[in-house]
């Protein structure tokens, strides 16, 4: 339809009646093609975040080594700048809990 308008010289109103779409839709498609070079639909979802933790095996080893530290200390020890909340979500994702193991023998 865009090719029919551009190459064959059909009027926008004729194409809109033929395809049963509004002229405004055709104008928006032509505008998008002029701006981006293509008239495909835009994605429905916004792009995702850049995740702070990408190597989950490395984070799992990190959590095993520093498991006795608080989340604030873990955030400071991690190689990148990371929040305590992100550490909390990551620990939950790999299955670590914040509960102490009460069955371990305690010495005083």
C-alpha cells in the first residue's frame, strides 16, 4: 500500500478507502518511514534494564564465600555499584535465605 502510493502515484484517500483504514494512519506510516526508513509497528514493551548481575555462577560463588555478611556489606564487596535491594533480589533468585541455621552448634 505504501508502495502503491509512492510508485504508482495512487492517492492516499483511494488507498484508505480500498483498505478501509483512515488517511491519518497512512500519514503516520509515511511519517515513520521518513524518520526511520521503515514503517513497521513499534514494539509494545519498553526495552529492559541493563542488569547489574549477569554472571549468575560468579554471583553464586560470591554469595557462598561472603554468606556471613549483611546485604549492605555484600553490596559494597560486589565489583560494580549495586544496591542492597538488588543483592536481596539476587539472593532470593539463587535460593539463599536470610535465616540463620539454628541447628549449628554454638560456642560461647
